[in-house]
C-alpha cells in the first residue's frame, strides 16, 4: 500500500509512470524555463527578456545579456541602443556619443 501511495505521489509530480501496475523513475536531463522545454546541452535566448539560458544535465543557468549605463556626465543622456543595451549621447545632439565618459554594468 505504501508503494502505491508513493507511486501516486511521484505520478503527480511527474517523476514516474506505471507499466503493468508497477512504477519506475524517469530521470530527465531537459530543463524548463517559464513553460519552455530546453533540451539538454541546448541554449535558449530571449531578446525580449534580455536573457540567455543553457541547459546541462537538467540544470538551468540563465544570465542577463546587454549593458545598462549606471551613470553619465551631466551633458549627456542615456538612450536605448537595441533591445538589451543603452548608449550615452550628448543632450544637445543625440547623434554624438557622450565625450565625458560613463559607467556601465551588466543588466
């Protein structure tokens, strides 16, 4: 009876299936990110979320992509530079890069 209860529990969480009334464990090496299945040894990138993920042996590692400007000189402003990056430009002429310097960090 205990084995049947354990099997039902594992079936609910998706860790085993029944074959001829018995249970067995299924080891998965794929990963899941927000409902998306990422195959083992595969990558997933979302420009919308500015994130890059890789799956290895069922372990998911995600890192942000792009750069964020944390500070710029007072004569400059920060504008988008693609979906995951920013750039510092002159306030008076946005076609010109910021000459005064700026600090960047990862997203």
